[in-house]
DNA sequence: TCAAAAGTGTTCCCACTACACCCATGG
DNA sequence: CCATGGGTGTAGTGGGAACACTTTTGA
């Protein structure tokens, strides 16, 4: 039984490979059908939902660990990451689970997994359509949820999610966004929907367009979106050079 | 020899009391004679300067640990704290020191202190005049430095400092500042100097005053600063209720 | 009495807001 | 041919930037 063996090794030997007391929790945002989505895992035997997360190998950069974890869950490489907060509460016990979980498993009572964890929170922005959600060994499901319709989350993960979303809302007032959330070609209404969804409020169509064009991070293509009713909107791509530059310097406007 | 005993116990037994692999580094800002200052420690026998820092007890909230550490270094309680970033680089080896340091000490080669550390960065804002800098057991000096004239810092502490200052500069565009950096009564020029020092640029005297008064976080007293040449400026205090409220909501202007 | 510092008010301008009109397309 | 959605222009406004004059006081 591969699962049993893996779990036992992970609980009983994991501290030899991973930094103890430190975990990573990720809030993975995607955008699909005008909805902001978050990737969640369902723990085996527990029926509880959690954020994707993991641990740092002893000889691994922290950010490399985050990318490794997210690549395992999404199949993507080159993911936009933002470290938004580190959670150090005492009450955020990492792994209190019913005995049920351990039926048939031989796990030491002093496993590193039962220790207290400080968790570094990252949010990630990914292109929904490219993600193939993959459960980890402890989970049986890995699914997208609308941010307005999340299930109950275990531990302090609801709090972590709230902080991530708030941080994202703050961020988009100062730095460009979208390159990692939209397909390569997109329309101005697409981009606006993305902003409206993240900010959770309506924006003026005309002012939005003017501001966005003023940033200089967009290229308007000589194409319009095919196969749509009514007037077809232009397609845009991001001007990567300008986009990257603005990611460093930021811009000043607020939506 | 108390020192020897303490150090040996700390290196050889510390992992029983503290979370391993996790440290805290603090950038303590003070304001004095129109200069922005930072508190640094000089390590015994090493003559290298470092940021004040420490570790988290196993049953201690992370923020409590930070406060404990800073109370030990400054004598202050109730310090303004802001967690600005967590550093997880591989190269930031926590404690690589010359053998010299360990002369006469019996320290195990596998001490937890030689492990790799992830460090949570906080900056603190304190009232310079109230601080009594106190070295820790590993240090022989604890001193203020002008931010423009820092000595070379060990490990990645220069990088941590740079990130802290940058974060502080960003912060003051969105949230009030000064309550923790200025004496209870201060003048508008004092407050402006503080802003100018943190932002590292000149601000217009008249526009600054108008904006500050517009925030509603200041009380003008019916007193002027005594014993100054030329026209005496009014004294102000912070309106704590409004200040605290704005700390939560933020304000929108940029300087 | 004068230099230096502080208090206050005014103008200008830009950027954000709130709107209205025209255009293109598929049903 | 018309309803729907997308592209563009404009007038109004509020806040920030730039700036000048007056007031106070010690040297």
C-alpha cells in the first residue's frame, strides 16, 4: 500500500528533509467566466477543505519551495507569486485531526507534523484555463471555488484567505495585474471584469479604459474578438517590457 | 562565568525552548535631531553589527516574541510593530562565525543555532528619547545609527534594513505615522521633518500642514513651543481616537 | 530693526468623475 | 432593424502643487 507507506514516512521521517516548524500556505487565484476562483484541497478521510501548502526542504530557497508546491498542484511553472503575510499565532495548530485519520497507520506521537507551525502566506495569480488541479497525497480532491462561495476551511485558513484577498485588492491599486490571470489576448471588457471581480465593485467603463491605456502597459492589436454578438471589442496583449517596469515602480492611481 | 554558561546552554539546549529554523529580525526606527535612526547591536568578539533579533518560544505568539525581544533591547513596552517581509534565502546562513568565537566554549557541532533559519522581519517605531539601548548577552554594544551612515551589517541584514525602510516609506503614504516616533507634544515643523526624513525628500511646508490638518488626527494646543528663536510654532498632540481609526482604514493621499 | 521661521490664503492645473453619443453586429 | 454592447469625447469638480504675504520674536 503505497499511500500508507508514504504517509508514515512523511510523518515519521519528514523532519529529516524539511525545515520543522515552518509551513507555506498558498492562496491561488484564478479568473473564469467573470468569477474570481480559489484553489482548495479536500483532505482524505477528513472531508475538510484547506489551502494548498507544504514545507521547505532544508537546502531549498523558500520561494523555490512555493513554486515547487504550486507546480505540483497546478501543473504550471512560472507562476506569479506575492508573499503577503506570515502567520504565527499559537492557536493555528497545524494538524489536529481525529484519531480516525490514523487508523491503520503507525505514526509516532512526537511526529514533527504535530508541532507548532509558523506559516508563510503567498498568493498566486494563475491563468485558470491552463491549470490542471492535482490533489496531493493527503487529499482526494483539488478544486476551484468561487471566492463568494467558499466551503468552511480548516485551521485558520479562512483568515489566511481573507488577508490574501485584501492584500490583492490593495496591490492592484499600485501595481499592474492581469498578465498572469488572463489569456494572452484579451479584451478591455475582460480586463475590467477582472478588476471589478477582485475589487468587488462596478467601475466606469470609459474611465477604466482611459486609465488603463494611460499606463502604457497595453498593446491594442489590429484584431477584434471573433464570434461575439454586437460590436466586437478589440483584442489586447500586455506590453511586457512596460508591464515589468511598472511592476517594479508601481503607478499612483486608485480605482 | 555566567556568560560561558549561558552561551553553552543557549547553543546546546535552546532548541528545547525555542522554535528551530525560525528567527525574528527587527528594524527599530527612532527619530532624533532631525535624523532617522536605527538600533544596531555589536556582536561580542566579532565586531560585526547586526539587527536586533531573537527566537520564538514554543508556547509563545509570534508577535509576543517580537515585543519581548524589543522590550529587552529598548526597555519600552507597547511598541508599534509592522511585519513587513519574511526572508527565506538559502544564503542567509544565520550564524557562520569564526572559530575564534568559540574559544573556551563547549558547543555541539550540531547545535540548532547552526541550522538554517527563515527570518520574519518586523520594523518598529519608537520614541528615541525613551529608549535605553540594552545589549543582549551575545553583544557588547547597542547603539543608534543614522540611516544614512550605517556600518557594514552581517548576514543579509543590510538587505533586511533596506526592505524595512522601503516598506516604511510606502506605509506612510497610506497610514498615519508619528505617534510612536515623536514626543507627546510636538510642532508641525517637527512632524514635517519626520516625514521628510523618512521619505528622504523635501516637502512643501504649507501643503503639508493643510493635508495633515485635513486628516483630523491632530489636536492643536493653546500653547506654543517655548524657548525658540523667531516665531514660536504651535504645539500639537495626536487625536488618539482618530489616529487609531485611520490606522485601520487608511487615508488616500500621497505626499 | 531685521533676519529667520511660522501661520495662512489663492491660483492653477491635472486627474478623476459623471455623463451622452455614435458605431458595429447578430438575431 | 433594433437591441445590445463597445468605442470615444466632454464638461464639471475636487484635491494637490506652486507660490506670496503677513506675523512673531530673538539677536
